[in-house]
């Protein structure tokens, strides 16, 4: 009887200790915020409730462009963010995981659980996941301010005024996370005043994990602004294909903020000599045929009032993008926020463009792909030759140079990011969050062994 009692007591003690251990472990697991990249959140028509983005087919209300006004920060419409994109399915093709696999990995392998920003439970401060859906068309600084605001409100609801969060930020989401940590909810400094990071947002964050973040921008952003973007690969407008045209992208402030940062833009002429171009000068866009305003179709796509405001909007959007990049590159101590980089080096990624002069048309042709051409002197340049010069290691969208802020760090004389770790896997840009190796690395960084 005594043996049985002792056995029961021992079992109860072990169970109690196990429960305490699990409780402590949960408390030590800082809540996580997942910030998706550009196009990674749903956009919903607030008037009809219809999901406008993302769909393979065009929506009934598929006007994703913002109204053109002189001040890009005042460009608003009736679309609002819904959920983050967890997975997508196009017709007969298999469902594609976007961020759902990452969330499931944190839940199944890390013991996390998903919570609501509006109605968090009593366990909302322990091993919790919060997804930050946002309107990815808007200014990144505005979305960084929104993130800080939501964190402040959540702290109040949880009655945890000092609660910190870990962040998993994919692609452009990393730009939002970095700005929020470096400047809190402050706007960009006015005019030409040099930005100085205050790290006012450091009190909100413990670790930042940047997945494929274009810390120096991406040439793919310039390519899409010139040619448009389609989720299905058809870069032209069809009634049944959802497509962001260059006219749509012209109105989207965030698109400008993904352009190559000042001092990192690589351009070559047909003789492979470097060409100095100020990407943030509207005159350069007109010179090389990149400016949507100069397109014959611009007039029929916008109202008279929008056409009048277009030049001011364009100059202001470029200027704000430049100042954002300068603010992020300002460096200085991280004030306790740990930055971890995860990217890829196995995919050819556009690292330089080539300008070829078309003598017959008397205009410039920009090569965004390694397509062979015949030079002005009659010499032929092959695709293989161009590949070696135009592409660098990366994830197919973001170069490793941009992820690590390599060029800016050289200009600054030291690492701009000062990362605690840099991990490379072999994966495509959009698939990084769904990659099992990436998910395991995230749990490792958070100090959580995969179950």
C-alpha cells in the first residue's frame, strides 16, 4: 500500500514538475509576429467585402491602383487588408503554400499558437503567433507606424507594458520591421536632413529574422515598374488574368521603395562599362524610357486631375523612397535588437542591367534579361556572356549582395545590419517561408528545439 502511495506521489510530482517546466518554457518563448512581403496580404473591397487580391482571375472590382495625388502619403482608396496569404490555388494546379506552412511549423514543432490582435486570450503573451497583414501598396514607413501602433495596443490588452516580440519578416516585410525597430513610429526626417537612428522601436523587439529581404533593393522592382507584374506569368492584360500593369505600379508608393538603394544600382553599356545613373532623378527615367508618364497609354488610364498631379507624385515617390533607403542605411548600434538573415545563393538573380543604344529608333533599350544582342559596331554578344555579367547569387529575386547590404556596408566602412547570424539555403524567393530547412533554422534562432 505504501509502495503504491509512494508511486502515485512520485507520478504526481513528475507530472507537476512537467507542467511547471512546460509553463516556464512557454513563458520563455517570446510571442512572434509574422510580416509578409509585398503582395503577401489580401486586399478586400471595404464596400462589397469582395477579395480583390489575390485571385488568379480578375475581380469584379480589380482596380488595384491608388489615386494619383501630389503627396503619395495621401493616396488612399476603399481597399483594406484582410488576412495574410496562407496558401493559393490556381485552377487545376496544386495548392501553393505561402505562409501557412510556416505557421504550422511554429505550432507543431515549436509549441506556438496563433492569436488575434483584437481579442487576444490570456495566453496571448506566451508562445503566441500574430500575423501582421497590411496594405502592401502603401508607404513602408506608414506600415511600420501601423505595426508599432498595433503592438502598443496589444500590450495594453495583455496588460504587459514591457512585452517584446520576435519577428519573422519576409521580403519587403523586413523593410517594415527594420524601420519600426530603428525609428519607432517617427516619420522620415524632412528635406535633406541626415537620418540618425534612435532605435525608439527597440523596446518592442527581441529578434528580427529577415527572410530574403532586399535590404539594398532589387532590380526586379525596376523591371516590374517598366513591364508590369502578373501572378500567372502573363505580363499583359487579359480579362481573366490578374495583372499589375506599369500604370498600376506607378501609383503604388511601396514599389518605389523596393528599387536599388542609392550607391548600389549597377548599370552597364553595350561595352560592359559602368554607367552612372541617379535612379531617383525623374529625368533619368524619361531618358531611358522607363517613365510610365511618357507612355502613349498613360492619358487613357488616368483622369485629367491625376495626369496633372502625376509629375509631382512621381518625383515625391522617388524622393521618399531614396530617403527611406538612406534612413535604413544609416547604421549605428542596434540597441539590443538581434538581426538574423536567411536567404539563398543558388538561384541566378538580376544584379545588373545593360543599356543598348538603338540607332535606328534613336532610343535606349534596357536589357533586364540575358538576351543576346548585336552592338552598334556589329559585334554579337551572346546570352551566355551576358549571364556572367548580369546575374549574381541569390534567390531569383533578391541578390545575396542586397540581403546582406554588402555594398552599403562597404560604403559605410562597416556592416550596416550587424547580423548575429547569416544562413543560406537553396530556395526560391517566394518559397523561403515554406522551406523546412528555413523553418528549422527559425526555431533554432528562437531557442526552441523542433519537436
